[in-house]
């Protein structure tokens, strides 16, 4: 007999982090329903996850801003909780289209929370981001570090966090866990699913891998005069399958609780900083490719260094990232080299 604590709604489950998390959920014996409007993902990702787990995915194409559609889903299933990945994530686009970002990320989440309340589903794991720490004064960054934001995307994550805090104060049945991701990279070791940016990538790892595979000519490194080990930016890169396991650990923790936990933010990072040049060197070594680069001006809004304290995740959830920078590069390269056009197989 199935345990009702096992059924999870995964919004945005067709996306990069969501698709990897679906596999981890399946492996941990959770049942899931994926709800995604495919605005930044494809059915092919769902098909591949189905193949990898050896069974069809219960997939619904829908928008989190559509309350009636969500109601139908909640009426048809008895969920233990929701993992909420659905949202838009491009910082530059958020500056150009702030209303689109607030509508999707903030209004969408409010609609989801209302429907959860109507159906007395009170467990939520939310995709937050290290972006809520702004330009950190102290490293490593703990969950108590001050929060701020510098662009509409970051502001939308921070606003949702504030909403979750207020909601937790209003009713002690809620358990609301924002997982603050640092820099997710890598792909499933099968090479079947991975990150598939729509356009020219904004983020470092997909840019490097597209140069390595010959789709782009050279990497521009934004700044070599930061106060870091080699002058380039430092980030806490975390393998997406480690990140996926972090979601399973958060859910496992929720299933052990007898009462609402309130608002419980948790960092998901490795605790280690790696510079842009260090990542590039590691990727070159793993792929055997020469990856041309040049130094250009700093990118507006970038910070010098950012890495997590991952102590809270270990203490509370028993979770710790285990994969190395080499693993991250190897799995990215595997995915990129067998899928040079991502999911676009036509
Ligand atoms: P992604 O774009 O690959 O996945 C997001 C998914 O949500 C997509 O499949 C998209 O189609 C779906 N979606 C968007 N708006 C929706 C809506 N209104 N209704 C239903 N579905 C909708 O992004 P990702 O990298 O997998 O990120 C997942 C979450 O993690 C996002 O909320 C993102 O902001 C957050 N996050 C990502 C990173 C990162 O670097 N990838 C870092 C920190 C936080
Ligand atoms: N970088 C380059 N060249 C590129 C792309 C990036 O030199 O072509 C550098 C950046 O300057 C930075 C580092 O690589 O020093 C990492 O940049 P990313 O764009 O990969 O990642 P960010 O840390 O800037 O931002 C990411 C997500 C945000 C999220 C933030 C914190 O894109 O959405 O992590 O989680 F908010």
C-alpha cells in the first residue's frame, strides 16, 4: 500500500533542476506529479526522465498562475507536499521585463500557496537562491546573513521568502523550506538530461561547454581584477544531482515532523569556492579541448566571491554535497557532447 506521505507535486519539474530531482525522488520511493507550462523546457526532458526511471511520468502541462488548473490537480491527488521549482530565472531578462518576472515568480507562488491552503497541503520546498544574499560581507554565507537584492529576479525570490515568512507566522501548520541554491552545474551521469539554455547561455558552465563543443567561439571572462585567488570571480558550484538529493533530504526531514516547522531556510552549496579560471582549467582537462578565452570588463551586478556555509543542511537534513568539480565538468561534457543541440533533436 502506498504511503500518502510519498506523493509530491513538482512544479517546474520539466526544467533543469526539476528533471534531475524527479529521478532522485523516484529513486527515494516518492511518487510525483509534474506540473509545468514548458515555457523554458520541453516534453523531451519528460520523455527522457521517464526512460531513465523506467515508467511514465504523471505530467500535466499547466501554469502555476492558473488557479483552476491547479485546483483540479490538487483535487485529483492527495499530496504530502510541493517542491516548487516553477519560475523564470534569467537576471538580465528580469531587468528588461520586471512585470513578467514578478507575475510569474511572485503571483504564481501566491496562487500556488492559496490552492495548497484550500487543500490543506502545508509542506513546501521552494527554489530560492544565493542571490538573496546580495553582495555578501562575510564568507562563507550562513542562513542568517543579511539579505538584499539587486535585480527583479533576485527581488522576486526575496519577496517570495518574505511571503513565506509571513505565512508561517500566520498559521503554525505550515512547513516552508526555501532551499537557497548556490551555482548548480553538471548533468545526469547518463548524459540523457542536462541544462539546455534557450539562447546563448548567460551562465559560465553552459558557456564553457558550448565553446568546448564548438558551438561558440570563445569565452569572455568578466573581469580579472577581483580580490580573489587569480582575479576572476569565485563561486560555489554544486553538482545538480547533489542538489537533487538535497531536495529528497528536505522532504525526508518533513516526513519526520509531527507539526509545522514554520519558515526554515537552508543553503545548498558545497562550502567551497572555485574561480572562473579554475573551472575553465578543470573543464579543459576533462574534455581534452582547448577552450579559447579572453578577459573583458566586469559584468554589471557581479560580485567577487560567493560560497556557502553548508553546515545547516548537514546538521538538520544529514545532507552534504559529495561530487567534485571534476565530476561536474565530466558530466556536463558528457551531456553536451552527446546532445550538442540539447533537447532539440529535430
Ligand atoms: P528551468 O527554467 O530549467 O526550470 C524552471 C521550470 O519552470 C521550467 O521547466 C519552466 O517551463 C517552468 N515554469 C516557469 N514558469 C512557470 C509557470 N508560470 N508555470 C508553470 N511552470 C513554469 O530552471 P532551473 O535552473 O531548473 O531552476 C529551477 C528553479 O530554481 C527556478 O525557480 C530558479 O529560479 C531556481 N534557481 C535556479 C538556479 C540556477 O542557476 N539554475 C539558481 C538558484 C535558483
Ligand atoms: N562568467 C564569465 N563569463 C561568462 C559567464 C559568467 O566570466 O560568460 C563569470 C561571472 O562573471 C561570475 C561567474 O562566471 O564571476 C559565475 O557566473 P554565472 O552567470 O554562471 O553565475 P552567477 O553567480 O552570476 O549567478 C548564478 C545564477 C543566478 C543566481 C546566482 C546565485 O545565474 O540566477 O547564481 O545563485 F542568482
